[in-house]
């Protein structure tokens, strides 16, 4: 199972943590070691997990270089001898999965009630409004956007089948993937479309293309010159 951990450094980012070698090998991420790792690399813990490096701090001492490696929910520190380049001592590097798993599975009673209402046939905004008593459209949209960024809630929507019900309701209203693609294309081609909206579309497309194998077909779409030209219209 791949653990998704949300850690706030400069902003909230989702960091996958891999539980075994097969999962990590399929990720395409770079595996490094304590001495040479950089931010964005992965390290293997002594109990078999593959964790991403999200920050590094170094303190230059007389004989050693002291490094602190930060990963989601913890850090690992050790020293490197300057003369030999060897790690100073053996420190056990352990990752505890339980807090992350429990955090992801923890839904509030109200969040579960929202999903139950969706399963009963309500739209997501109707369900949320009924549970949290929010009627203002702007406030409702903001609250829903925040809720949908929570991995445990999105996972619960999928596990219970509520996500499929939402897709069906959207399709009945004509909001299909084809419609969305057509809308994004026309927006990007429209010189009068708000630049903020275009930026959001580019960010969405960039995220979607992370798992696309044949990226050369769409490389021009995310070319900085194309983006800047579009946003300046």
C-alpha cells in the first residue's frame, strides 16, 4: 500500500511513501543515501519504507558535517567525517506508519454523514449544505474545495461508491470529461478569458500529465513560452 502523507513546509503537498521495493521501483523516483541525498530524493529506512526528502539542514563543524534530513512526520540526523567522507556513527532510521494511516482513516461524523447523503442521491453541495447548514454559495464552494483536498475524505468517497454516484449525476447534467476538455481548450484559446482561470487550468493539466507516459505529444502545452503568451492575452 502507498501511504499518502500531507506535510506543510512552504505549502501543503502530497508526498507518497512507499512500503516496499516493488511500489518504489514503479514510482520512477530517485533513491539516494544519507551522504549524497538532495531535496526530492528518496531514502530507504531501516524498517523498509521509502520516504521522500522534503528539507535538509547542514551545520559545518570543525571535523564533521552535521546533516538533518526531514521527511513527512519526522527527521533523521547524523554526521559525516570531513577527512574520510564516512558517516560518523550508525543511527537507526525508523519510519512509523501508524500515525499516517490513522490520520488518513479518521473521518468526523459530519464528514461520514455528507457521504451517506450523497449515497442517498444528493449532490455533494446539497449534502454538505444539509450537514453544515451553509447556504451562501461562495462559502459553500470554499468549504467544499477544502474538504476535497483531504485524502481521507476523497478515499472514502471512492471506497463507498459515492464518487461513482457523483460522476453519474454530473454526466446527467452534461458535465462529462469530454465537456471539461472542450471547456478548458476553449478557455485557453480565448484571449479575453481571465488569466487566473488559465493558470488554474495549466496547473490542473500539469498534475494530470505526471502519470502520462507519452509526454512528447503534449510537451508544447506546458512550454513556458506558450503559457506566458497565453496569460498575457
